[in-house]
C-alpha cells in the first residue's frame, strides 16, 4: 500500500499538467464555438474555469500552468492581432494577473482543505484502531495477548512492520516471534534499551540490513512493562523519517493512555507473577508426586511381601496390621493420583486418546479396579448384551466410573446394594450407578460437581479431598459426554449417571473381508 | 514352585524397591541379581545367565525403553517393565519394542509374581514346542488348530481362530491392539479397533462361560487383550491389590 501511494505521487503532477493542457484546449474550442454562434468578443474570461479546476485538483503548479496556457491561448486566438502571441491590449495583462492570482489563492485554499480532510480521515482511522485496540485489550487473557494487541495496533496505524519485545528478559532470547526478521544490530539495541543500559526516550534510529531504517523506543518511557518496540521504516530519507517518528509519537501517546486507563501495567505484572506461580506449582506437584509415590511403591510392595512371609502368614493380628499398612498406603496413593489428575485437568487440560471401545470392557475394567472396595456391597449389574461401541478414551471413562464407585462406597452403608445399569437411547449411552446411601439434599445436588466440595453432613465421618466427582466430570466432558446426579432426598440413595454420545451413523461397519 | 531356581535381574534405581523385590522373589525360590542403572543392567544381562528381567522405566542413565530395546536386540529373555498409570501409549510402545508385559506401579508382589510365572512358562513352552495352551476350561491345540471348551470342540471361523491363536501364542501376556489387527487383518487395518471389538464379542460368546464378565479373554483397557492364564484368573489383572490373595495367586 505505501509503495503504491508513493508511485502515484510521482506520476500525479505530470498527469495533472497533461489534463490541464487538455482542458485549456477544450476550453479554447468551446470559446471558438461561442464566439462564432453568439458573437461574443470577450470569451477569454472562461479560461478561469480550467484554472479553478486545476488548482482544486492538482495544486498550484497545475493552476499556474493553466493560467499561462489560458493567457497564451487567448492572446493567440482571440486578441488582435490574431494568430500571433503579440499582446497589445492592456486587458490581456490584467487577464494574466487575474488568472495567476486566482490560481494561487484557490490552490492554497484547496490544498488546506485537502490536508484537513486527510488529517481528519486519518484521525478517524486512528480512533477506530484505538477503539479496536482497547476492545482487544479488554478481552486479553494473558501477557502475550496484551503484547500482540499492542503490536498489531501499532502495525495497523503506522502501516509498517512492528516488533514488540516484551521486556529485558525476552529482548535477547527468542520472543513469541521468529526474530529472524529483525536484524541483529536492532536486536542488540532493543536489548540495551530494555535493559536500561541505554536511554532511548523518544526513540533511537538504527540502520538495519539492506539500508532499512529501524526506530527503537520504549512503548512508554515511564512504564517499562509495556516493552520496547522496533519499527521498520524501510528505506526512508531524513524528512520522511522525522514525519513518521512524529506519527509514532502520537500513536504511542494514545496507546499508552489506553493502556494506562485499562490498568494494563498492573495486569501485566500480575500475569507475569501468575505464570511464575503456575510454573512453580507444576514443578512442585511433579516432584511431590515423584517424591511421594516412589516411597509409596516401596511401602505397598514391601507390605505385600510381608503378608506372604512365613513368619507373619499364620499370625492373624500381624496379618491385619500388614493389611492396614497396605490399605492406607493405597488410599494415600489414590489421593495423590487425584491431586495429579486435578492438576493435569486445570493446567493443560486432558487430551483424550479416542478409539472404538466396548462399553462392557470399560465397565468390567472399572469393576476390577474397585473390586476390593466393592467387596462388602451387593453389586447388581444390569447390562444389555448389545451395547453399541463408543468412540472415547476408554481409560478416562473407566477412571470416571471408578470415581463414581468410590463415592458410592464412601456414602453408603456396608452390605447395601449398588446397581450399575447401562442403556443406549437416542444416540446416547447412559451408564448409571445407584446406591442406597446418604442421598443428596437440594443444595448438595447443585454443588456436587464443584472442586473441593464435600458434603458438609459427612465431612466429619468420611475422608476425601472433594475432587473425585469433579475429576470424573472433567474426564467425561473431554470425551464429549455429560454427567448427572439425582437423589430422592437425604438418606434415599443417589444415582450418578454418565452420558456419552453414540453416533449410530458414525459407527464404522466392518468391511466385507473382515467378516470372513 | 514352578521354576525353583529361575534367575531374576531386577533393574531399579531405588534401593528400597530392589530390596522388597529381592525379598519377595527369594521367598518364592528365585535367585536375584540387581542393577541400579541401565548400563549395569545390560552388562549384567550379557555376562550372566538370566531367566527374566524386571526393569523400571525411570533409570538415571537411560530410558527404560532403551534398556528393553538393547537387551531385545540380542536376547529373547522375557522382560517385564514397571510402568506408571496414565500412560497407555507408553505401555503400547514398550510392548512393541519387545517387552513381554508390564506391571503398573505401585503393585503387589503377588501380581508381579503371577506375571513373571506366566512369562517364564511361555518361554519354556516356546523352547519345548509345546502346542497345547490351557486357559481354565478352554484348551487350544495350536498344532491341530483345534479349540476345546470343557472337552467339546468349538466351531470357530478362520478369523476367530486366528485371533485366538495369536493370543494363545502369547498366553498370559498382553497383546496390543495393533499387533492383533496386523496379525489377523493385515497392516492396513492397524487403526481399526472396531474390528477387534466386534470379533472379540463374538469370540467371547463362544469361549467364555459368562461372556458378560470375561475371565478367559481379558481386556487391557487402552492397550490390548490378554489370554488369562491360571494364576491370573483375569480378575484384578491390572489392579495391584489384585483381590487375588497371595496364596491363590501362587497356585
């Protein structure tokens, strides 16, 4: 776009002059016709028309050209002696003076008008950009959103390549961008400015590769957290660079005002702190999980070895102790696993590995994993033989079911019945687990899916982190499903259901060769 | 005691894990060698006769997968890896590299012993060329291509038999979906797990006493299938607590 404009600028005067000359020629012909048909003798005043048009359209040069052409034409064609450039009539001199005066005045006026028009048009674009900018800032989610908003805004308004470096730390290292497009001399200067080793104030220009001129300056000298920008001015000469620097100043003043109004500086430092906290938390949880689980693996393994050891095998009391060690360690292991799952869900989400799975396999696998926990409940299975295949991550669905079984066991009395039913209906597969336990109050029904929420009625008598159903819900949601919990009321049992999509049309058919 | 003097190489960098494994194996009549690093494990496996390798995945000097790959490049010794939960893709990868089986940490000794016995039995069967595989009431005669349930011959389609045959060749060990699909349907169908699901359903109708809760052809969620062997009654094959009380698992 800028290149095309410049090209037009070069050509414009010549085109204007040519058109002016053409207009004068047309006017000469028209005056001829008027003189012949109407009998007027003083038609030369009509040459003011090309002068006016030229001064409005193409500026003072074309206007003066029109004036001179008009005078020459009227001297040649219409004043005695005709067909000669000789001027005898003083009227001719007055005409020339009048044309020139008009040309100057009108072209000045028109020029000023045009500049004002251009200015207000640009202002309007700037305002629109600024508005878009603040809207984008308002929805910016993190630091890099804010930075790319600043960058895009400047690039849109200045119409040049703009690269924003977020801060001292990132100036030297690779940024969100591929810095390959920013010359090293510029990157070094950015590093100096961002690091405070060089006071750039209103900006420093530096020559990049291939004769490009780059401007490097802080976005806002008073607020370093907005970063440092490098703008490629291209191959501009002194005057143009000054003009563009002035423009950059204006745009940055507006942008900074917007940034300050929205409290972006605060948001940026907060986001930075949050990112650091997240990193710290993940590292901590990663190491905690390793540090806790490795000894747990030893404890559990050792306990199982002990329980078979001849010295303990026949002593019931010692056996019971060893079993306690095992059970408690297992519970601890489950809690750690839950914490890890919760971190995985809230930090980067869970990515399901979907495959075609048989719901019966998932159910059997979940029952296997909970078999010890379910051993003193009466398990009732209600599974049709022809359940449709589902396209899910079977391991995640199994883990969700395990969480539901855990909950059912936790909140129901020993010896009570737990029913697992599966059915396919309306393109959905529904797995429901019904217990005869504590049930839910209305309030509990509403908050059962929240994190760290545990039934207040039971907090004294049962253990747990309040993560189980929240994890189950997240695992099911990532497979495109939903969960529900209903209860007839406190003490009347709970039904927790998993609903997963079954798209009949999408269930692949066996190719004929597969079917023998 | 099936293999009274089998030699186990335990590869783990945690001394506590090595200690309980050593005790557990020795109590069950095994001879135990230990290695704390991958390099040590590979050296040990080259220098001494080893019947089975138990390898942890998180070793300080090299990835457990590399240990499996390097041992497998010259030896057919059974390898069981100790894996962590939530990494089915990793389990599949290890099995494809040549591991015979995996046990999920934390695990119970009974479960590991059951897996070890199955792997050793498979090894000795392969060495002796024994063509008969028995799984509970099911008998598969690989040489006669015959399948019997409680003594009466079953009528299987060629693909059903092929599926059962591949599983029987690895009886007791898990076989990945990809391996089964490739062996039965050819390599273009390795992604078509629905073929497997549908055929396994049909096969279970014929070979399982209770097809709804299979005990012979067991699913390893996200990994593959396993033909359960005695000592692994199918139940609790993945859970460390296993339900199988140690005495029962020993049987």
